C-alpha cells in the first residue's frame, strides 16, 4: 500500500480523492479565505503531477479545464498522484483582476516568504504545500484581458524531460521560453521539477477550443508519464513546431484597429496585418509586420494607442506554410471532437 499523500497536515490515503482547503490570509473584512486543492491519490506508485490555474485571477480557461479533468473516469485507474488547484489567486478571481490586492503579480513573487507581502505569502504557501510535494507540473494561463493567444506551450525546451512532456501535450506550437524571475516555473526549476506553461484564449472568457485542447493536452502528458492507461484511439496530434523566438508588432499610431489576419495565420515580412484609422478624419495607418512568422497572439479590441502591442508573431525554422496548415487542422479537430463529454461553451 502506498504511503498517504499529506498537504498542510491533512492526509489522503491511496485509492482515495479529497479536497483540502489551504488557509489563506483573510480578506480586509476579516472574512476567512481558503484555496481548495483536489488530490487524487492513486493506488499504484507513479509521478506526482500538479495542475494549477488562475495564478492570474482573471484567466479562467484553466479553471474549466481542471473541472473537466477531475470528471475524467480514467482517474479511477490513476498511477501516482494528481494535485489540482483550480484557482490559485482566489483574491484575483473575486475582483476579476490579474493581481492580488497588494497590486503584485503572483507569478513574479516566487519563491515567496512566510513573513513577506501578501503575494509573497501566497507564493510561499503554493510552493511549499503543493509544488514541493510533486515531481511534475502544468500551469494553465490565458492571454490578458482583451488579448487572445493561440494554444501553445511555453517551456524550457533545452531540458530533455521538459521537451518530452511539451511534445506529448499535443499543441502545434511550442515556444522555447526562458525562465522569468519570480515565476512559478523558475521556482519549480530550482527544485528540479519539469514544468509546462499552457497559454490559450483570452482573460475573463471561456474559450471552447482552448479548453478542449488544454484538457486533451493534460491527459496526453499523464499518459506519457504512465499515470493513465494509453487510449485506444491513440493521439491525433501532428508533430509540434518549435519557435525559438517571438516578437510583438506594435501600433504605429493611436486610433481604431481593423485587423485583417486571424490567430494562426502565416505572415511574411512587410505583410499588411491591419489598419489603424483616425475615428475623426478617417485617415488610415497600415500595420505591417517587420518579421516573417505565425501569429500566436493578438489584441481583441479596436481602440489602441501608439506603441501598444497588437500581434505576437513567432519565428520558426520550419516551413511557415506547414505550421499554419497544422494550426488550422488542430483547431478544426477540436471543434469537431465528438468524444467530448461536455456540451460546448458558446
């Protein structure tokens, strides 16, 4: 029999699942607050995977991904342990904000401190009560409010085990991303824990295709780690493309943006991406890309200011036509996936 899995002094026995409430600092109204953690502790030995969402409190796709993940029937045959935190930044969720009440970014506050700022205390709690107990991790994100991201994995692809998991996830675009100071990924790397960051969709929105792709990706990783049995259907994902760099195309003028290219589009250097018009005179200013690549992120709303980031474009060594075709097929497959149990969010 496997040993119990213990978080904040509470034990989950092998073959059981439980919800553990991590105690958070109280609200300024003196209202008690907790961070619910779902633990599925399999009967068989195996990896210990944490999956977390809403480190930025307005990024909601991951919350729905974890809800669907916890309903997957195959978890009854789990080898190892799944630790799922649907809402890490509970304060941000309450206020529909990316940040904590002290205006700090939780994903720039790791490893944290038990006696530091509010953000530092929450980061310290997450690192020591969740991350340290696990062997692998997946952090779920979206674009900011009024920005949307193509489903993509950001990770340190120079680490062989991390690259293996990134490829297993099954999205068409992998972005080799350096570790940012104070991020959860940096803190996990310092502990020797391979970790993926999944980016897809827009803040304060549920996006069905990114949600489906995220759930499928987590299950793919769990199968690659032998935490779940292989599926009879096998994987339908094509080999991913690795982007070693990316950059934002910015607004040359202020005004109203009329965009001409969708997420996943292949663009050539100097190609027209859209127009910014003066709402009073109707004068139009073209927005052109300075690089060749594929659009992996985009602003969603027309009003923009000079210098504002509009289009996030990734560079690939591979043929860009092939990348764009694979992205389109990926999105269509998830729209048409008949194996999804939940009705689509529209």
